[in-house]
C-alpha cells in the first residue's frame, strides 16, 4: 500500500506542514504493509529514499519556499510513482497535478487545507480578492475525494464556501522532543536576566499574520520583570529593552529547550489554522496567553492558559498579569496533560490512516495495521 504526499509547503525552515509530513512518514514506515513517498519542490530533480524533488522557482523573501509553475512535471512524476492514494497539501499548482494523476491512476486524492488562503490574501488586497479566492477554493476542494482541515473553525469555513464532507484532522506534537525535562537553567541564565524574570517566549517565522508588533507593544506595557524572547527568521531587531531576539532559523531542539526554560508562551496570531507552536509550548509545560482567534480558541484549554481580544496589546498585557496572579506551573502541567491526551503523533496518524481506509475499502486491512 503506497501513499504519496505532494505539496509546495516544504522548505528547510518551514513549520507545521513539514512537521506533519515528517511525523506521518515516520509512522507509516513503522507500519507493515505501508510505504510513503513525499514529492516536494527543490533546486533540481532528485530522489533520496522516499523524498523526491522537482525543480521549482525560489520565492523572493520566501524563507526557502519554492513555487511550481507548471503542473505537468508534477502530474508525470506522480504517474511514475503510481501510489494507491495521493494527498495534496497546498492550494496552488500541485493539487491540480494530483487530481489529474489520481484520475488517470484511478486512485483517491485527498486535499488537506492547511492555510486559509482567502483570509491571508484578503487581509492584504481587500474583500474582492478574498471573495474570488473563496470561489477558487470551493472549485478546487470540491473536486477531491476527501477534504481535511486542521481545526473545526477552518472546516466550518470550507463548508460555508460550499465544500462538502470536510473532516477535522488535527496535527500532533512530538511529546519526547517537546517535554518539560528540556528545561535548562544554564541556558536561561545565559540570557543575562535577573532571577525573578517572568520569561515569555514566542517562536515562529516573522509574518504579518503573527502580529509580532502586538507582542512588542504588550511588553512595553508590561515592563519589568516581564521579558519576551522572540525566536525565528526575520524577527525585528529594534525592540523594547525587555525583549531579546534570536532572528534566525532555530531547530526543534533549540526551540524545545527555550520553551521548556521559559514561564509562558505569548501568541498574538489571528490566522492560525492549528497553532502548532502553541501546542509544542504546552507540551513543554507552559501555559499559553493568546489571541482569541482561529484554532487557538479550540486548542488552548481552560486552565492551560488565557485568551484575549485580538490585536489588543492592553488586553494581552492584562491576560499575562492575570496568568501570573495564579499558579503558572500548575497551568503548564494541565496544558501538558491535554496535549498528551489529544495530540500524540501516533494517535493522530493512526486516526488519519483509519480515514484513508474509508476511501479505500479494498485496502482497509493494510491501513489498519494488518
């Protein structure tokens, strides 16, 4: 049984989609009777183990992402790979190639709607662009044999646009890498902060929808003893005195050590379709203060953090102070338990394989671990 994933959302410093695909392919490799292939953009045509690349244009200021321009090479490569099921993970060129290949091969094609394209582009270019993209998404995702979205809010938006039979398929967390035991007092001391500092952290790429400016305004309001660590490529360097910036790509273990060594996560993003870094922080034993928007509403549990009015630094500062008026460590322990219960990668991927089985009745035995 051969499953192929195709997406342009895969780059050396990319986030949730790449993490999901890596976890998925590890789990499939552990399952007898299953194998997987990943087809993504690269500098040239290549193949290493189960990862295949096709040349694609590198996006200017795109943090390593590449954009395929023609669907035919991707369709042809999928035909050569001849999978039994294809999952398409972006809304641009590769899903059209996947649909054409699936039709020729006679296999089901699943679309995973990871990114809210109409909202992201509508924020930049206005309502007319947003409505046009909503129609585009309805047309594209209405053609798949199955559609997945990473949170209930996104599934409901797809349904509003006319996409039927959308399944909520959450992502997961590596509970071994992101663990409270990653805390490192020496690392925290290396920041040169007083012992009584209340250390907040945010990790991710710098983009408009992350609302990093709200975080900076929040720290100006809070002052000492609060301090924010910003981690990720492109982060601003002109910041308040109580903000430290690591403006580069940080690998998973470095992020895990920082998260576990901090006191709480601060997240002002309003366009999160899952909010993986918030779940990783919770897995490290941190409560989360976040904007009441997107998937963070669903994934930050009561008792594991606080939600506040989006785009409002005053409300976020009040939420941070309220969090520290209570037992922060207890909130972090509760957050960790919630992630263990709902977002262990093996549980998430096994559930996904069960969904695949509903699309491929003849292959149910293999998909259900023999």
